[in-house]
């Protein structure tokens, strides 16, 4: 499923990138086509300007678009009147322009052939002269000021027309930049510093100008990014659906792994519970078998010893059953507590006195420093006793084998009318990766090669739940291989 999702998302991203690249290419092609047309229009305007100026000086020959029509003037014989001849190289039409009708006679028609040849020669001469003028235009036009050759209003008009004709009716900013002198003029919204980020398109205006006088038209489109994105917005629903499926997939996998881990924890719990129950049951069964022996029944000391063993193992079995029953509290939204005012110093002192025997059994000791001047708290006495007992029992379980166990229990009043209870030990400590999970149900800290630490992984989870129900807080600080400090904070009676 993960590979399929990765492949699916990769295909979508690749398709979107290709679409954006294609839209960019289409946009750039349309812009460059428009800029090229603007450049051609400006060149045509400049050519028209020079042609109109130079043709006015010719005065003799003015060929029209067909390059075959001509007009020519012939002086009259008396020098006072003229004849205007109009036509083309294939035919000649003569129009009388004054009253000298006698001069237009048959003799002129006889001379038509020679006149036609003369006109042909003059026309060819004038045509060559016109070509020379055009070449001069191309070579000398760069001497005109660029503001006259391409003024801002004309450029703006041409850009609007050409962009619209290419399907780009969007805002733009432009500027004229000279190769040598730099910026010539620009529109109000043109920002040269950000031009590279806003996608600048450049076109040479008048390509025949000398390199040092080259002028460039630079155009930017502030809304280009929005235009490109809007062109592929049809893909947004696809990405939304893919994201929803991805979230569902992640949640499903997370739940699956969580259930797997919970199943493993419950299996460990069942194995530990079976072991914890098996030992006292086996001991009681063995003691019951010994009671069937007559020799044992006749020995008062042996009978007393066996009854003591049965009593101790029964208490141990009852204690394990109580710990299992504590599980039911985790399935309730709120525990049922019998709250009462309790002296925390006195209660802790009683628990320490009872637990002292177990600590001394392993060669350890307990130090108490109950300095809280105001120790009255509102708690459930039974559950609060179990909390202190569980913390002390954990300290004994996770002690160092080669170091005498030292437990320190202290109380003190802190700000905001609270009491702080600290239980410290010099045991094996807790690793950093375990600190965040020690209050989870069924979670047990790994003890390496040690196999004598038994339990269900419920003790600290129970402690955390009880302290939370009593509106308190519990924190733990630990350094691996040096020891741990459990700090309980509870509100005092106001």
C-alpha cells in the first residue's frame, strides 16, 4: 500500500510539473510571438517615416504598389505650358493640361517609341536610386533618438494589440533598455530588481542597429504565476482526494501498529501474570501435601512453619489479584474514590515503616525527611497508600546488584499551596527513550539480562492515573545507571 501510494503521488506530481512546464512554454511562445510582431511594426513605422521623407524629395518618379505605373512631365515648346503624361510601361495615356492642342499632334505619336524607351531608362534609374535610399535608411536610422523611434504610448498600444491577438489579455509592465546607457524609460509598475523573479521576456527592437546602440524591449507579467496555476486548477480535487486517502492510510497503519504493540504487551502481561500466580500456588500446593504427612503434623515447629508459608503465599497471591483488579480502573472514565483529609507525613511514615523490612532484606536502607509543615491533603487513603507502595516497590525491583540500595523519601511545601513528595533511589535508572513511556499501560522497561524483575507493567500506569484523579502531577527525572527521582505534587486543603 505504501509503495502504491508513493507511486500514485509521484505520478500526480510528475503530471502536474509537466502541465506547468507545458503551460509555461505555451505562454512564453505567445509572448515572444507578440514581442516579435511589435518589433516588426516599429520597423515598418520607421521605414514609412523615411520613405515619406525621402520620396518627397524625388519629385520626378513615384511608382505605386504595382511598380509599373508612372507619371512624367514634359515641357511645352514655348516654355510656358506643360503636358502631363500618365500610364505604365505597356501603354501611355496623354492628357492635355493647357490650351496648346496643336502641340499634341501626330508627330508626338511618332516619337512615342523613343519617349517610351527614355521613360524606361529613367524609371530603372529611379528604382535603383530608391533601393539606395532604403539602404541608407537601414544604416542611418539608428542616429534618431530612440524615444522618437519607439515612444512609450506606441509601444504600449502595440503590446496590447499583439498580446490580445495571441490570447494573452493580462496585465503587463514593460521597459526599454539600451545595451550601453541602460534604462531608457519604463512603465509605472516595472521593477528591474525583481524582473528575474517575475519572468522577464526580452526582444531586440531594430535588429539592424549597431551592437553598441541595440535597444531591448523588456516585458514582465505580475500575474503570470496565477495564470499558470489557474490553468491547472482542475487537478486540485485530485490532490485533495489523494491527501484524504493518505491521511486515512496513515491513520489505518498507525492503528494497526498500535494494536500490534498492545497485543504484544497483553501477551507479556498474561505470561507474567501466569508466572506470578504459578509460584504461590505451587508453594501452597506443596505445603498442603506436606500436611498430609503424619510426621509433619506431629512436629509443632514444622506445622507452624508450614502454616506461616501458606499464610505468606496467600497474602502474596491476594496482592497479585488486587494488582490485576486494578486493570478495571483503566477502562473507566473516572475512578470511584473515597476522598478524605489525610496527613501525608503520617501516611508516608507508616508505609515506609512497613516497607523497611523488605528493603533491609536486600541490605538497603530508607531515609525519610518529612519536612512539610502543612501536610493535609484530600485523597483516597487506600489508593494513595498503593501509590507510595508501588514507587518504593519499583525502587527495590530495579536496584543495583553490586550497590547497597538507598531510598530517600521527603516531603515539603511549595508555592500555590501544594505539597511535593519525592522518592529517590540509587538504582539502575531509566534510559531517555523509556522515560516517555514508563506511564503507559503494560509497558515495562527492559532490564537487559536480568530475569528476576517480575510484574505486569501496570504499577506506574496505576500511579499516574491515581495522581491525575487526585488533581496532582507526577514527574520523573532519571540518569541511566545512577538512579531515579519520582516527584509527586498534590494540592493542599484550602
